[in-house]
């Protein structure tokens, strides 16, 4: 039940009239440094929990940018449960984050802890994050109404959805229309995960508000092994974006190492997410090495070409993933002194694909056999090349 406040004659009885879906039934698009949240694109924000050193944040920025993240995150002012834990580099951290973002070509988002820091954080960051512990810091929310920067507002660990919306309303009512909501896990009785990620919040919020919603599976679970499955589930639930902690070397992270992905895990996740995004009718930014031609949805032919380009991006991502698996398999075989090439296995891969393609539609088994022969032989060529072993009699079918 919505909380009501008496506003006689005003005609609006919700406690959050500006945030309510009815204020903008078509939904809002909120941009961080030109990157749109709430549109067709599924946007991924990634980076370390905290800015630690110039090298660390640069490495993280480049890794996440290359994998297709569109915004860099990193805490300079850290809300730590213990006053003796690393509190962040403060203003120096803001400088390092902004530099890393510029170098990697990404806008940046970082947390503002205190009202008196709003101006300096707004000077260096493209968006200001309100942490879970500050979601009902009304003085801070009011100040953010005048910050001139978009706000990433995190739900608190015991904040109801309605309270979250009223917190957003503070920012909106004080002059700032650019608010993105973030579900990052709520406190429950179960210590298996750091928090309980409330994915139901995504469709619930979609019904109640026009504001974009992103999911934080890192703080939502506290466990790096759960980041990928919960990211996929968030996409399926309709999230507009994700915010994911990525550290160049999570084992040495100064904060939240156990929930941080390393660059390879993050790149693998981004590849996988492309398919999930496509299922939801959303586009995920392609990794940097792919060309970024302007989209041409304005004509029917252009729309189909764009969709075909997206499918091609996914095929390329899968081919890359397959080649990488071939490399890993190859290294194990070389270490064990086993032959790389197993012709029966190659034939099995091709037969399997042909059988799977036997149904109506698609290319048909003969064409699929030709495509898979090429995939198998090209994977083998790359493997021989990169593993630097004599080419005669080598190979991998995958
Ligand atoms: C963070 O994202 O850096 C953070 C501290 O998260 P939360 O406020 O959700 O705990
Ligand atoms: Mn963190």
C-alpha cells in the first residue's frame, strides 16, 4: 500500500509523485556521461570497490572498458563498518579515478558520503553514488538535488521499496531529475551470502517508478562465484544495468576482494551476458575491439541489419570463448604429454553439430558441417600457433 500524504486540492496523493511511474509512463532515460540507462541498452558499470593506487585503478579501468563496461566505478570515500578499516583515499582517490576514466574513455561514478563533500565529488565524477548506509540521509539527498550530476541511489539493507522511492523523491523534489536506483541486497537471516539480493525489486520497481534500475550482484551476494548467475538473473528480471566489482588482482584487494571478479572472469561474464541481454530484447555494449558503427534503427532494413550485427557480435564472442577453452585444454594436454589432436573427437564435434542442425530452419546439416569443419581447423591452427608446439599431428576439436 502506498503511503499517502494529504495534499488537499493538489490532485497527487502519492508520497513520491515525481518518482511514480504515472509521472512518466514511458520510463526515463538517465545518462551518466552520455551513457543512457533505461533505454534499450543493458549498461554495465564496473571497477574496483575502492581506488587503491594509480596502477590498480588504471588496470581495472582498461580491463573493464575492453570487456564492454560503459561506466567505471571506484570508491574514494568508503563507508566502512569498522572505523579502523581502509577509509578510501578521499580527494586523491577522486583524482586517480577521474584520470583512469579519462584514459580508458569511461565516465565515472563514485560514492559521496557526506553533504560537505558533494561539491568536490561532483567536480571529479560524472555521477554520484549514495551508499546503502546513506539512503535515508535526507540532508545528503537534498544536497544532491542541487549537485548538477546524476545520482546512483542504492537501496539500504533494510529499506523498503517504498522508502527507496521516497528517498529518490527527495533528490527529484530538490531539483535533480536524474536518479538511477540500485538494488544491492537486503539483510536477511541467512549468512550463506553477505546479503539477500532482492531481484523481485526489479519488476516491482518497474511497475511503481519510471526511474532506471540497476542491480549490484557483488554487494548483493558478497561472493564472486555468485556474481555471474545473479547477473544473468537480473537481466532476466528486467534490470536496466549492473554494477559489478572488478579488481586486477582480487586476492590483494584492500576491500571486498572475495566478491570482486578478476578481469578474465569479468570478460567471460560480459560475453555470456550478451546472449541473455539479446533474449530480453536488449543490447549489451560490444567489447572495444569490435567496431562501434552508429545504429540505424530508423528504417526497417537498418533495424534488421543492426540486429544481425548484434548476433554477429555474439558469434564472435562465442568463437573467442571457444578458442580460449581450446587453449586451456591444449595447455593441460601439453603438460600431460598427451597428443593435441584427436581425430575421433574432431569428427564427433562435427557430427554432433550436424545432428543438432537436422531440424527445419537454420542452415541445414550440410552447411553446418562446412562451418564446423572451418571452426575446428581454425581453432586448431590458433592453438598450434599460440602454444608454440610443432604443428605436425597437432590439433584440438574442442
Ligand atoms: C559500494 O558500492 O562501494 C558500496 C559501499 O556499496 P553499498 O553502499 O551498497 O554497501
Ligand atoms: Mn565494495
